[in-house]
C-alpha cells in the first residue's frame, strides 16, 4: 500500500469454525507437534523468517506459525490466525 494511492489493496476476510481444545488447561501444542503437522502437509521451515514455512510444490508460504497460533483438539493440531501467501518459483 502506498500513501496517497487511489487503488484499494485486495484483502480477504475468512472465518473458520470454532475449535475446542482437547485439554483446556493446556490448549497450545508443542513446537514439535506443529513441525510434524506442517511437515506432513509438505511444508519446510523458511530460513530467516518470522516463524515462516514454505511449500515448494505450490509456492505457499505461511508466517507467524508460533505455538499460540495453533490449538490442540481431539482431532489433532489445528492452525489459526496465520498470514498465507503464494509466490512463484522464481521467488524461492
């Protein structure tokens, strides 16, 4: 976004269903559980980023994948509230 620019940036608003923690006294997963989830989804850690991960197969990048942006549910670890973008191969 550029100050004074007349064009509006594109943004999307999304929502997801409420996910109840399996254990209310310990809802946040361990980093190892998050790594396992993201690795199983084809992501690898993005060096020199703010908790970033990338999936080379489709150029998806997620940031802010900190433990407090996940919740442990009875169905497993669920991500919440992370920026997602897609870049082309030349930017990897």
